[in-house]
C-alpha cells in the first residue's frame, strides 16, 4: 500500500496535480488543471482508503464500537504533519507519513516499558508531536513543487504567504535528538515513578501494574488509588498505565508494552471481552499473574481472579429507583456507551429484567448507544425527547453518559422534569445530583476493587489461596444520603490525594 501510494504521488499525473493544487490552487488552475474536479477525486480516494482502514481494523480486532476511531483523524493529521507534509500544501511524502505514524507509537511504548506514569506519557507524546521544529518537513523547506505540465520540471512556486518556512537537515537531527532526549528523561523519571518500593514481606521484590480502561475516568483513577495504597502497604512496586480513550487498539498496545517489561502482576479492565483475550493470554504466558477488574473477558480461564460490582444487581437497583421516581408508570429510555462493554450490558440487562418482573407499567422506548462521551449523551437526549414526547425518565449506564444527560436536559429546558438515574458517582455526577439535575446514582466501590485485586495478586505471588471471583459493593446515592459518612467511600476521586 505504501509503495503504491508513493508511486502514485511521485510518478503519476494524479500525484503531480495533487501537489500542484495543494501548493498554489490558482497557478494550478492557470496551467489547465481542473482543481475542483481533481479535489473531488482526492476526497473520494481518501474516503475509500478510510473505509478500507475501517474494514482492516474490524478484521484485526473482531469488534468495534460506535465511537471507535473517533480520535483517529487527529492521529492521522499528527502523523502526516510529523512526517513532513506541509500544512500549507504542496509538499509531502508517503514514506515521511509512515515514519510520522511510528514516532508517537514508539515513544508511547517506550514510556510504558519504562513505567512512566500515563499522565506524563500523554504530556510528553502530545508535546513532542506538536513541536513544530521536529517536523521532517523542514528538510524539504526549500522545496518548490514540480511543474505539473506535461514535460514540465521547473519550479512551481507556492502561493504568496504560503511558503514553506525555512529549515535545514538540522531539524531532522532535532527530531532524533528530541526523541532520544525524551526517552532518556523517561528512563530517569521512570526509575522514580514506581511507588511503594518494598520494605518487607515476601512480596517485597514484586511489581504490579494497573492497566486502566480509560485513564482520566474518575472510576479508574479511584481504582488506581486503591491499588496503589494497598501495594504501598504490602511492599509491592506499583505503576499505572492505560488508554486515554475507551479504545481496543490503544489498550492492545498498552498490554503489549506492559508484557515487554514483564511485571509480576497486572490488574486490567479489558475494554472488549474478545479482542483483548489474545494479548492478555500472551502476557500470562510470559509469567505475569493477571487480575481482571471491572469489565471481563469471554474466556473464563484467563486471569487468576475477576473482581467487579454485581452489575446486574446494579441495573435492578436502578430500575427500582426509577419506578419510585416516576410512580411505576411511563416511558423511559436507556443511554449506554456501546453494546460491547460487559459491565454496561449487564446493567441494562438487570434494569430490563427488574422492570419486566416488577413494574409492567414502565416501558423502555429505546436503548441507545451514544459512545463514551458526554457530548454524545447530551445530543442523544434532544433526539429522544423529540421522538418520545411522553418520556418520563432516563437511565444512563455509566459516568460519561450520566454527565451528558444533565447538559442535554438543560438545553431542552427539561431539567428536573425528566427523572434521571445514572450509574457511577464521579464529581460532576455528584454535583448534578446535588443541583437536582439527576435524581439517583448507583455507585460502585472502585477503591475496594483496586485494593482487592492487589491482595489477590500478592496471595498468588506468595503461594496462598486466591479467590477466583469477587463481587464488590454497590450503593444507591440520593440527595438525602449524599453527605452521610457511610456513602463517602462510594464517591469517586480525581486524584489520589483527595
Ligand atoms: O462505569 C464505569 C465502569 O464500571 C465501566 O466499565 C465503564 O465506565 C465507567 O468507567 C464509568 O465511566
């Protein structure tokens, strides 16, 4: 594919026209290129290749979600720019783009192997990718586009005000030096980033890594805090990584990097029940003990233990709360990130079962996938209100969907009039509960999940019995009990200091 694309760009009329149109549209028009028509072909080709990438992605990971690849456009643009394509058009190479794809990926894997905390990984990779002087493009800074006319080879100047900024091969050196410097920095900080260094106990030389489903999610931050505190107590080295988004490719890549540095134990929340099985098996084959936390895998033989909330029961509690709020009758909808995540699916199953068994007066109009973003949920609320004017309640299956509902109802002027029951208790959800935008939260105990996973891993290091399946507590939080001391441990944190 790379060879074909490089040949097309460099040796065909189509390639020359593309560069000419990108470099100086007016000049290209004047030499007879029908730029509008040509751009339609370029965009059609881009669409075709994106479709092909989607098919390959699906074939590779055997599953996908509504928002899968939502960030891929940004990654693609970053790779193209890092690879030397001028943002002003007229210059770019396919090989440069391929290199541009690998730079952030290699840095990310290097940081994970060096056990740099995920926050600093994001800062470093993002900072490096947006460091303009590192772009390979500067090598081509003096380039002018070839004359696209038949037989023409002379210079074809970029449009006024769109010239490539000056640069020399020095910038390519800066690229390499920058990447090397970051890795050295990472090595140094990585040595100090693991916490809870051993000070006694049989497990003192052991190490545990947490792979979160989504690193910025308060649920997983709280789980990390529990695991970190327990590791410190038991004298185990602890580190954490994971993906920024709820993404199969990102998590597969984290698992591979973690497998490479071979920790004694890992606790992981698999974002997909099937696609992660192969990589996690490989990690186990490499000698790492694995605790599956929160979400789960289809193959029950993977992992020494599975620890999560009783999500079916959580869905039932949500149905009971909803019935009480709406007087056991009316139309409701369910918003969920996707239909592949095991936890949210179990919650929906419990919600449906309970309504069918105990509250036949409540009808579920829709179970809608909105992606794991608050924006997705907010815009879905407007659609659902228009489609179902008789709506009396909304159940959201996790944090992001819950956060979006408050915004959606506010935008529609229906806040407080439609009853909302949400899973989870991140800080924004708790504020929405206190302000009356949400009526009840079904909260989990992520801190306890983290603690118990570390306990089971350490038991297995020490040859002690391991509990293969643990269900942690859930509680229902309302405006009446939100400030009571018994509920405090069910409120999620955004950092381990709070
Ligand atoms: O609800 C939690 C978690 O249990 C679920 O698997 C994914 O979403 C959350 O992280 C909340 O955003």
